[in-house]
C-alpha cells in the first residue's frame, strides 16, 4: 500500500527537476500510531537507505534522511543501547519487515520507561497508606464501640450490684427493725394491759381516790402506747415492703396528719410549718395511705434536718394544688441552706448523703415509693435560698406503675 511515483522533467529554461509523489502514506503512519508510544519515546519506519517513511518527532520530516544510522540486518528483533541526538542514553529496538524494504525502529528513554513503574510504585504506596489509614480508623471505631459497650456493661453490672447491695442492706434493716419492733411492742402491750386494768378499776370502783386524776394519767399512758405502736409500724414501713392498700385519700387531711407527727419537733426547733391549698376543689385520690405518709414524712424530715443544720429559724411551706383533672401535686418548700448542683443529681441514689449522721435512704425510698404509686417527683434547689420537692400523684393509681 506504500509506493512512490517520480517523473523527471525539464522546467523553464531547460533546468531538470523531479516531481515525486507518495501514494497513501498515512496508512503506515496510522499503523505506527496504533502502538501508543508515549513521548518522548517514538516509533517510525525507515527504508534501507535510512529515509523516513512515516512522520517522526525527533528524527526529521517524512521522506528525509533519518538521524539514526541504518542498523545491520537481522531476522529477529534487536534491542540495544544507543546514544541519542541530545546526548541522552536511549534504548533502540528494530526489526526488518519481511517482504518489504522497511525497518521498524522504536526508541525509548530509560526515564520514560521507568515512569510507569514509578507511577505504579507510587500508586501502590498510596494504596498501602490509604489501606493503613482505613484499617486504623476501623480498628479505632470498633475499639471505641467495644469499649463503650464494655463501659455500659460495667455500669449496668455496677448498678445491679448496687441494687443487690441495697436490697441486702434493706433486708438487714428489715430484720433489725422487726427485732426492735418486737422488743418494743412486747413491753408496750404489757403497759397497755396494765393501764387498761387500772382504768377499769378506777372507773368501776366508786370510792377510788383521785379518780379523775388517775383516769387522766391512764388516758395519757394509753395515748402514748398507741403512739409507740404507730412509730414501730412506721419503722417497719421504712425497712420492708408493705403491700399496697388502695383507698380514697383526702390529701389535705393526710398532710395535716403527717404534720401532727412532727409538730412537737418543729416547735422545739422553732420551725414554722404552714399549709397552703391553692385549689378549693382538689379531688380525692385513690392510693396507699401508709406509703403516702412515709413519702411526706421522709421529705419533711429532710427539710427539718436541713433547717436544723443551718442554725436559723426556719419555715416550711406545704402547697396543695390540682394538676389538671387527673393529678394532684404536693410541694414541700423550705428556706434551708439549699443543695449544690453537683449533689442535686445524686440525692435520690441509695446511701448517698451529705450529712455526717445521715443514712442516705430517706429520699431513695421516697423516690421508689412515688414511682410505685404512679407519680413523679421533682426537685429544685439553690444554695443559700432553699429547696423544694414537688410530688405529682395520679388521682387514680395506674395498674402499670411499679417501683424500683
């Protein structure tokens, strides 16, 4: 497909010239370009006289003499080192094409040949670094996740152990309270029987001396025995579980009953207890009277102790209010020393106390009872101003409410 037509003529004043034409030479150039030799390397064809038969980047123009010497004939590919025109060392490969006067020559420079290797090497290094970074990130993520899970498991385990320890201590307190109550109730029963017998003698004997005075003293003894019985019952209520007995409760009456238990102590410490009913139509709630008494006693005792430690005249305000048609709230507010923000988040934890003689059980038990009765308890406090506890109870106890 490649040949040359040349015509000799005399031109003008008889001056000889040659008209030369190459037919379809681009076919060979396309074949060479299909080798995809990247610059500065190149491939081209020459004939056996060294004339370029395809375009070349560095060896000259088409049909010009190539700068490369015509290599010796060989039936096989030959690759050898050669010096370039710019003084750079190059690698020359050539092959004689059978049944043609053409020689295929490929010239490559080592730096260019190694560029692909360097690119591959660089790519491998980048891939390795990227893989290491990704691996480290995955390891750190998994390690963080596992550590978080382990920390959660440890926290859950500590909480469970804490509850077990708390239940064990409560069981010990229950046994101790039962023993104390038994030791107190036995002599109280004897005192009650003897006082009753003395009252019968003074009542039915007409000539009994100092009858009125004796009956007054006996009634005082019987009242004190009844009070001791209530105290021992409350002592048992603090230390062991009491079955819930649902009944209709007037919160105003219940609050006043609880205040009656602490009225003597409050007067002794010069602490004023005041009740404020914000809503005249507070509904009667259905709940457990004994456990509500325990909740109010715990919170009032907490306020009394805080005011006693402050060393100043105190005031406790108990506010009753309706929280919509389905809830009633009781707020106990004092002007004591208050609780710091750091301690406020821990006051309902079992055995946590800031007092030197405290047990840390009162508020924890209170929180559990309120939850068991289906209510909620909120606390607000400011150091130097005072503390308030707000207990919100449902008018009708939900069956799903459970204590912890």
